[in-house]
C-alpha cells in the first residue's frame, strides 16, 4: 500500500504542526490510520465547510496560527480523498 502510505505521510507532515497532533510523527502506522480516519477526517471536513460555505469555525484560524497555509489544507484534503475519506 505504498500509495496510501504516501498520502498518510503527507497529511501527518502537515497536521503535526498543530500541538495536539505533533505526537503523530513518532506514532505507529495503525495509530496514524486510526487518527486520520477519525479525528483528522472530521477536522478536515469542518475546515472544508469553513472555506467553501463561509461558515464560522475554528480550523481555518488554528491552521493559520500554526503555519498551515490554505495550500497545505488543500493538500491534506486531496490526500484524504485519495484515501477514500469523504471530506465534502
């Protein structure tokens, strides 16, 4: 599963800038997958809604606060979709 590993790695490289997810850099692959499929997928869904529907939320501000750009957000969403996660 090289393709999914690459997508997971890309998401973790970006999301680990948030203090709550920094531990993922040293996590085992099964724990990373679990976090992506539960917490991170939900967070990316909320971020997507904030940016496409103009709703008020926390993730756009949190991402900016920790140096995660709009381009980084789009990259994570694209990776999550390639992993088969429903973000929109």
